[in-house]
């Protein structure tokens, strides 16, 4: 416990003194809200073959099947609420400490928690775009009928997410790299760091003599190089960090 408190104290010190603090989050932060991760023993990929569901080729072959899978995911996410880790990151932004939140998640829970400076690298499951005219729509609830068709031209729409084999949208990628180069401190929370280019972002910070705080329940390629590694669930660690920062900010 003493070592854990010491790590939390060091993380708080780095966050409070940061000139440009950013955060990178992955599926692990949303797992505690009841959203299954793609990797791990209960991951979605264990029940479905990714190449059958999350590729452009799969969509061309069977758009109804792909949309049914995304509708099922949306139903799970719709019931989920932001957890303490999501809320704490929103609080850090409110305090003026967190400048940008970069997420690999498509669930929209960071925005639901109150974060506004968010880069969604892999898109958002609550949006769809037309495969013909590019028209975008947003969902408040999972769609009743799938596949979804465009209200403008009547052609097929697709989830507005990045699939395997597709590039991350240039604007989101450029902004994420710009933020990484500006960061003197980065929080890395609940990501396996197995997917590029997101996995390279904390290493950019380290190469520029910045500090990286990793919060994860298991080791990653970053762990040995992280300035601070907190081996805890995201909700537990972030709640402790925010409680300490609240005390400092209220003085």
C-alpha cells in the first residue's frame, strides 16, 4: 500500500506540474463500464472472427451481418455509463490540467463523461456515413433496422469507425501526433499498446524528454520505460489521483 501511495503521489506531482498534459486511453478504461474488450479472456474477438466483421471486405460481402454485430455492440454500450476513470479525466480537463484526450475507443463514453477536447482515433460507433455521398448521421439509440440506408441518397451507410486495413483519418492522426510532440506529460490508461500508430504516441513523449504515467492491470511494451507505472484498474488509480488533485486545487 505504501508503494502504491508513493506512485499515486508521484503521478499527481507530474500532472499538477505539467505544461501540456495529454492522455491516451484504450479499451481497458471502458471495460469497467461493462463494455467487453477486443482482447483478453472475455474479448469480443474471442467470440467473433474480426476479419469476418470489421473489414471493408466483410462489409461488402455481408453488410447486414456487420450492421447486426454493430447494433449488438451499440446495445451493450447504450446501457453503459462513464465510470470514475472517465469522469476523472473530464475533471482534469475542467481544472485546466488536461489539454487533450486521445482515445482508441469508439464508445463515446469520454464525451458522455464531459470531456470536450477529445480525439477519437478510431471513430465513433454512434455515427454512420454514407458509402456513396459521404453524408453523416448520428445515433442517440441503436438503429431499429439494419443495414442503415442514407436519408439523402438512399444508398448503404456504414459505421463511422476505422476497420482493419483502413487508415486512421488524416486529421485525427495529425492532431494526435501534434499533441504527442507538445506533451511534457502523458497519461496512458487501459491500452494494450498493440495497435499502431496509437502505440507510438507515448514513445514520442519519452523521446522528447517528457514523462509518461502508465495505468494498466498488465505489463505492456511501455511498462519498463514508463516514468511511473501504476498496476491498478483505471477506476481505482484515477479516483485516487483525482482525490489528491482535488485537495490541491481547492487550497
